[in-house]
């Protein structure tokens, strides 16, 4: 999305105010020939001229320069489920087509003739191949997304009906993905992978909440398929099948869930699509709760640790790195850094001290004795004065 130019922004402001060039020139004191050259792009306006134009047209100066506040220009798409009171969750806007990771639109040539499920699988395979992720489990999914895509990812406190959102600043080309802190670590991971699909495909991020009638739109179904295949590649399931002997049991399901950190439902669908299990077994396994599965198969403590991690808020890595550097330079306080981390000041101070990160000394240089110049005193005049007084 191309940012509007200054001449076009000025022309729009004049048009909305109902001003001709002659009237605008009279009100601002800018000569009409100069204003004409500004509007045609032949001459760049000065800041005082832009201020005058903003004042007479009643528009913010930022709207003329094309650099509004982030809140003004940020575009967001949120996903969740319908509230218990029947109303829609807040902040439901369409995310526009922006920079795609693949460099194309949401519907590459040749993909419209295949199913949404296959499109999602192929996109997930391309993503793994593009960033050299192989077919293994994606452990720290937040870190992987940040490092591979350059997007900022955060775990945030959110209402129970909100699962994830994606925001973009078209002017700066910055994308921010947030997922809700949750006691369901596997759902949190699939939500992040789902949000990533909307960015990868530039599909507009249409919002539809669980419980709404009708079939879910294609972008949502595509994102579900992308997330599932990103987290559990078919090639990995086929490899497991190759080494597997005998009847598939719940212990095998537990292995896939624990290895790839996905829900039993996603694992069951992956096994079914690969031809490992029958449809009736898939349906039964999809009803299993992850904590129950973990308890029955001896990894309840590991799941509890995953829950502890998924409950914690987590700022984007780049933001936190800049905040730590700001603390080291003395421009970010320990209190602000603690608030960003969601930890006590004592905990954060302990971490920073252990890592050798210290703020600059609060003691001014002039208060350090070693930094002071050597005194140079000439007492000749004082001695002469004292001698005169003694003589008197």
C-alpha cells in the first residue's frame, strides 16, 4: 500500500475544506503560483507552509506529511470467539493486503484450482523450506517466527474470548503478532501459527468467531490448514509411520502430541490425513484433553511446565533487547523494564546483575576524587596581607 504523497495530501485537504487555490492562498498568505507548484509536485513545501495549510484546512499536520501517529495508521485483525453475552469481541477490522513473505498476493497462480487444505499444506512446506526449518518439531515457536520473518511477536494478557491478533503499520512496514497468554500451551502455539498464515498469504485476515453460523471463510480454513501442517509436517508423520509396527494406540498419539507440542485433535487429524488411522479413531482421539493424555502417559510434569510458560506474558524480543540496552545507558528505568517483563524489580535486577548488565553510575564525574584536577594555589597574596595586618 503506497503512502500518500504530500502534494496529494494537501490537495485532498483543500478539497475537503472546499477551498480553491485562490482562497487557500489568501487565507495562508502563500502566493497562488507557489501553491500551484506545491500541488503539482514541482516544489516541496516548507514546514511553516504546511503548518499554515493544516491550520486553515483544519486537518492534523501529520495527515499532510503522511506520518500520522501509529494509532492513526495501524491496521488490525483480531480473532477469537463470540462473547458469552452474544456480542462480538472488540477490535475486529480487516487487515489489508501488505507485504507478503512469499512476495505475492494471497492467491498465487495455480493454487486456486486446488483445495484449501492442500494450499495450506503446500504453503507450510514452502515456509519450512524457505527458512531451513526441516521437518522436526518447532520448539520455541515465538522465537522461530521472530527470527525467520522479522515480525514482532508477543504473548499478552487478553480477554478470554480473544485468542490472537495481527497488526501492521503500512508506513513503516512493521508487523506485530500477539497471542493471548493461556493455560493451554498447545492452543497458544496453533493460534500463533494461524496468525502467521494470515501474514504469509496477505489474505485480509477476515475475522470469524467460533459459534457464528455458516461455513468459516476460506482464509480461516486456509490458516487452520497452514498451522496444522507447519506444526506437524506430513513428511514427519510419514517417517513415524515407516518406523511404526502394529496397531496405533493412545501411546502413539501421546508421542506425537508431546514431540510436536500440538493438541490431540491436531495430531489425530495429521495421522488420519497421512493414512495412519481410521476416521472413527481420529474422532475419538480428537475428544481427548491434553492434560489428561499427559497424565496417563507420564509427562504431566512436563505439561505443567509448558503451562507455566504459556501463562507468562512475553514482549517482542527486539523491544526487550532495546529496553535492556536503554537500561544499560541509563534511559530506561528498572521499573519500566520490570513492567515490560511482567516480573518484580528484584527478579529483573537479579537477572541483569547476573548477566553483567548495569546502569551507568549515578555518581557525577566531578564527585570522584581521582577525576578532579590537582589543586594549584598561590598563597603569596594571602601571606602579604597577613604580614601587613601583623605590621599594623
